[in-house]
């Protein structure tokens, strides 16, 4: 959501720069910075999503391991009651 807004800001800044005439250089620089920040935001968002996906995979593995452990503990308890 932030990245499209930043792109729109960069476009708007570029349009204003074209209208500004003598102030074009400063506004163009601002536009380029906005575009740079937009790219960084997209990359950071992508990195965060990748980290979340990896964490979810680890948690799914952990959950499966916990379920197996619970099943094994119940089995051991049942066997000890039979031999007890």
C-alpha cells in the first residue's frame, strides 16, 4: 500500500517539476528520491514477507513435531499402564 502511494508521489513531483520551469532541478531530484524510496520500500516489504514465510514454515514443522511428541507420550503412557 505504501509503495503505490510513493510512486504516485514521485509521478506528481515529476509533473510539478515540469510545470515549475526554473525549479525543475530541485523538484526532479525530489522525484528521483521518492522513486528510490519507493524501490527500497518494495524491497523491504519483499524481505519481510520472505521472513514471515520462513517463520511460518518453521512453526508448521514445530507444530508437527509437537503433535508427534504428544502422540508418542500418550502411547508410552498407555503401554506403561498395560505393563504396570
